[in-house]
């Protein structure tokens, strides 16, 4: 990335429209870490993050080549929303969810008014992950297996070595209470 020259949003868009390789590379490098972090913290791998980001970058590029397309938000927001949508689709297939995601548009676009809400949501997810990390084992595994991996209590009991599903359910409840206490004691950064 050229540190000496900071380009405006308009210059970045113009560079993309004109196939400027330096601008394309700069945009690619600027926003990839954000997408990689989102996908990895939501059950994905680095390779999947690269694939998703590549797809989103192509969508942005192709849309900017269309004369009647107007970008109504920042490039960062547009790429993030496309990556989020693509990841939700892929994640639903990974977890064998058979339904379809329902959105009013092909891609969820975040405008400036929703950006603050999105940042708050991301902060809450980060805090939840931090609380889960502080929870430790076996609670972290039980919570993740039940809520993320959608395992039932019989499966969790078998995996964790509990005598029956009721014991696993009691342990899950205790873990949730510990998680709640940890989350309540965390301060929200400003």
C-alpha cells in the first residue's frame, strides 16, 4: 500500500472503474483483514475468507463497470455487506441448514445510518466471544456445541462423557449462568 498517498473514496472508485491495478491492489489489501476477521470469528477458515473476499471484490468491480450502477455507501461497507451475505449463505450450507436465507435484496447494503448499529453489533459479538473465551472448558465447548453446532443434549452428553442428557442440561445451565456473570462484569469500551 502506498503510504505517501492517501486516496479519497472517489479516487478509489475511479481507479477501480479505470482498471488501475495499483488502486485495485490497495483496496484489496485495505479491507481484506476486516473480512478475514469476520469470517474466522464466525466459524470459517482463512482460505474461506480469501474465497469470499475474492468473490465480493469481483462483484464490486463488475457492478462499477455497469453504467447505471451507483455506489451509495463506502467501498468498505459495500464489500463487508457482500462478504457477510456470501458467508451467511456458505455457513448455512456448512451447518447443513436446509432453508434459504431471506433478504429483500441480493446483497444487504448498509447505509450510513445503519453503520453505527452494525459497529455496535460487531462490538457485542466481540464481547460475547471474549466472555466465551474467559468461560473456559468444558463450558465453552458445551455452549458452542449447543448453540453454534446445534447439537442436542444427548449428543453433548455422549461427547462430554456425562451419564445422561439431564446431567448435560444441568451443566449447560450452570455454564450459561457463569457466562452471564462474566458478560455482566465486562465493561463496554468507548
